[in-house]
């Protein structure tokens, strides 16, 4: 360590560098405070990203402030997910939970989906991602499959050791990055049950337990059940390199939108507006409102109104014009 501050300052300010993509990493919140394993942020740094570790917050306005700044979201591992989020009563096998962290991360994941921000979910992070996007998680995978002999998913070996294999789905991003089969570590008793409409299973363990999910909509969303940040090897580096590369592309797109005005035409998109429509309120029935325009980097939109017209002729035209007025 160099303890000469002037030399360190000169080194740090010698030249300007391109801004690296900002990767928001959720902290593991517990009794001692907000903590995070070094592997998460070291892996992001090695892949070319700038990590920002964030603690859970009860101020929901913090979430959109983060979305306006983040180029990528990494959902880290940690405690069990509270089954009440899935309308389930807790089983006796349920481990420790943290409702504040649950709420914060579930909203983060859903808002990242809205903003098209690249997401990587690791272990618990994959489960949070699944529930946030309409899926469900087994509270305890052995209790969910009493008829099935599962392999050991909570290894006693060090986190840097690989303990079982997974098989990837042939047409998946994971298959392109890792190949057909890869060895992973394992530290979980909860696992993905139903993926919901926005995700699909892209890797499984030999016993059928879900080991990875990806977007069904070509979004940059990936969840893995193991801990690649603890493993050495090309496969783990490939995951973080891809994730940070996607965040870099997102940053470039965001910079482009900041420098250009974008105008969209929705004359070919059927939409129905109530008479009291409020474009400043998010409305799932319509495709354009202030929220969606902000998330998509759209500055203005032109919409053409189609008015029902019975027949053609002077009387029908006059009736349609009167309706428009």
C-alpha cells in the first residue's frame, strides 16, 4: 500500500476515463447491518463495471432515483424469501426472513424490468426476480418434492468448491455462455417453482431443481441459483462479462437518448382512452403514459384518433365530426 496521498492523487487524476457502467448491488441486510461478500463487487470490477452497494430502504422514492442512475442491477444472495409475498403460509422449514429487504428488492426488480435495465439475480436474487415478475418459489424444495430424492443443495464444502452439475437448455443465453453442462456450487433450500409469464427455465440440476431463468421477451434478465462470484473459471467470468457488457450497452443507449429528441407515432396502435384519462398516472390499459415514456427515453408521442363512423356521406361525416368535437 502506498501511503503517500499526493502520489495517489496524481495517479487517480492523471487522465480522464470513459464512464464505466454503474452496477447497483443489493446489500445483505441483517443484524450486524448491511453487508456483502467481496466476490460480488470484485467480479463486477474485473468485468469493467463500477459497483454501488445499496442497503434496503423503506422510502420507496429511493427506488426510482436508483433506476435513473443505474446501468445494471445485481440482486445478491441472502436469507429466505417471505412466502406471504406469494399468498402462502410459512412452512416449518422456512429459514430467516427480512421483510424490509424483501419489499425493497422485489420493487427494485420490477422497476428494473420496467426500465429495461439489465438484471443478474444470484441465488436468493434469482428467487426475488422470479416472484417480482409473477412467479413463485418453493419455501423448501425437499418439502415440495417428498417423493423425489434430491441431490445435496446445501454443501458443507467451501464456497469456492463446485459440488454438482447443471444442464443448460440448448437455445438459451446460458448455453451460449457456458455450454451444455457446468459444475457449480450450491447453498440453498428454496428454489423456483413456477416462472410466470416473463421468465423461462434455462438450466436444471440432475434432480430437476431449477438452476437458472432467463427472459421470455428478449430482455437482458438472467437469474442463476449458484454463486458464480465465489468461483474461479472461465464460466463465472463469462457471466459477469456478459452482464457488464449489457449494462455498458444500456449506458450508451441512455446517453444517446439524453443527446437526442425522440418522437414516436402510435397511429397504428389500437388504444382506448377513458374520458378522464390522466397520462401522469400509470395505466396498464394504455401503451403510452408519462411513466412509460420516461422509462423508454421517449420525449413525445403522436397519436391518431380513430372514430367509429356508420356509413359514408355528408350526414355520417357530420356525426363523426360532432363526436370528435
